[in-house]
C-alpha cells in the first residue's frame, strides 16, 4: 500500500476511535487502535525505504500486519524503535481484551492513549521529513 493510503486509513481509524468508549467498547477500541498504529508505522517504514511502498517485490517486505510479521530483514531503525515497542504493547492486549472477555480498565486505556501518542509523534517526524 502507498504511504498516502496508509495515512488516509490511519486517519479513518482515528475518526472511528473517537466514537468508542475504551472501557465499554474494549475489543473494538484495541483492534481499531492497533490498525491505526500499524498503518502509521507502515507509512513511516515506507518513507524510510525499509519496506516497499506498494506491492512486495524482489524479496522485499511490503506492509507489516504486526510488529513481528512479516519479519523485517533487520531490527527496526532507531527512529522507530519506541514506536515498535508501543505497538507491541497494544498488540499484546489482544489475548485478554479482543479474544478474551476482559474490558479495559482506565489505567490500561490511558496507557493505550500514551502509546498511540508516541507512535504518532515518531511516525509524524518521519513522514514530515519525506514530504
């Protein structure tokens, strides 16, 4: 997917997230948050030339579905390490809050907001530099 498409999708997930209550709509909140973050990280990886902006080709990775798949050829670049750490935090909520029955509590919801803010900061710096 192209950088602009990732950004557009992330913004659409942002708009949808604003309609959810993190406690009442825990599963949807976590899934939409994860998708917004993943699209932002993919856009940044494309802007850095680490992944392919468009269809995968010549053995290069295209879009990531999660922090761990498909695997990057090397560790995430320093400029995105914190974003990857925060995205992994959100991904790791899936067993309890998406597949499992637990609702988010206020502290976890606040941690999600902080994680997303860090991902936005990290990726926006990269994307602004590529425009």
